[in-house]
């Protein structure tokens, strides 16, 4: 599957390299290197990396970066008690 990282957006947080080390790697402190043709078996890791990127810099075929995100934000929190 193909993926693209918008390196103008990327802030070098390395979340992706942590979650999908076979696809992303940090080179030095802030530059990211990645495999633009990630193997299909990396799909799940890639999906996590896409979701985890704090600046949504990663776009991958067949994965929607805005789709399923389960952030634990306080938005809409209803007081359980
Ligand atoms: S998680 Fe996002 S900001 Fe961080 S290195 Fe990867 S692409 Fe860049």
C-alpha cells in the first residue's frame, strides 16, 4: 500500500516510527525516512501510526486518518457520577 508523509507538516514526533518501525524511521533528530510502499502486512501498524500522528501528516491508501480516532479528550464528557 502506498503512503505519503507531508514532511511540511511532520514535526518529528516519532510516534509513527515507534508504532510502525518497519515503515518509518527517524534519521537524526527531526528528519523522518519512510517506505512509501509499505507491505500489506503493515496495514494495522500503519493505521495506528496514521491515527497517532499528532499533526496528521501521514496519508495512506485505504486508510482514513480522520476516520476512527478514539481520543480521550474531555469533549462531550458526561459526568458519570
Ligand atoms: S508521527 Fe507524524 S509528526 Fe511524528 S514523525 Fe511521524 S509523521 Fe512526523
